[in-house]
C-alpha cells in the first residue's frame, strides 16, 4: 500500500532543462549585445560544454565562459548575461501541467510527500517556492555530499517521512539516478517519461520502473 510519494525535482516537477536552455540563450544574446565578440551558435556550444564539465548548477559558469572566450571578465558583459539569465529563468520555473492540482489531491488523500533532489538546498527551495509548491512537502532532501543513486539521500527522506520503503512511491525522470537508486532500497518507482531526456532513453529498459507516467496526472491512477 502506497502511503507516501517522493519526487525528484528537476524535469519531474518543473522543466529544468527547458528553462536552462532558454535562459542560457538569453544570456548569450545579452552578452553579445553588451560587446562580446563571438558567433552566437559557437558561444552556446561553448557554454554548454562548460556545463558538462563543471555541472549544470555551477555558480560562476559565465565567468568561466568569458575567460575561455575573451580571456578576461568584462563586468559589463558579465552583468548583462546574469541579469538576462535570471529574468528568463524565473519566468520558466513553473510546474508541469497538473502538478499543483495533483499534489493538492494527494495531500487530501492523506499522502505524505517529499523531495529528493541533487540540486543545492537553497536552489531546490527557490524552485519549489517559485512554482508555488513549497507548502506541499513534508521533507525536502537536497544535495549534501552524495548524489543519487547513492542511498544516503533516499535514506534521509525515508527516515524523515517515517514510512517503510515498500510503502513509498518514488517518481523521477532519470533511470540511472532516480529509478535505480529507489529500486535498490525497495521503493516502488514511477518513471516521469514526460521529462525524460533523449540521452537517458537507453537506460529505460536497464533500470526498469514499476510504472511509467506519460503525464503527471497519471500518478493519480497509481496512488
């Protein structure tokens, strides 16, 4: 019997990669407008290559980008990029369709709800607050030294919920980290296929989930 639901955050509750792509494009355009000399497509490729090296949450990625592109950090150009990035990012940090109504329904049904995310703790809470979902969750476990599929973040959430693993459903978009990690601890699992990135599709059959969600509201047919 499912008594609690744990969720990944990025690409499960919000379109994180969509927001990242649009925000970065806006930042590049703003930096070009402020005087950066580089072709736009080349700049975007270079920026995302840096993200792949340092991680998508790397706080000073634009400084790294400017050093690799212009060999110096022009504060006017840097500021233009950061402001444009933040403006677009905030506009895109909205939940997927039906997320808030479904979370509300699950709470009314007496379900305990939680988050297990690899995002830094402040960024996780900022996203939840921006999407208007912070009040729905009993526990939020963010990055604290170990990333999924390591059992530590899952165990922290299980302990905080006070529910047996076999009575918890974990919902996530990444077969390698979310499904694999939750399966190891004997939680039930649901793959958020609507947020699945193409580069992870090859892992869907390797790390099988108990359920697959074509839409977020399909969750109500499971719980």
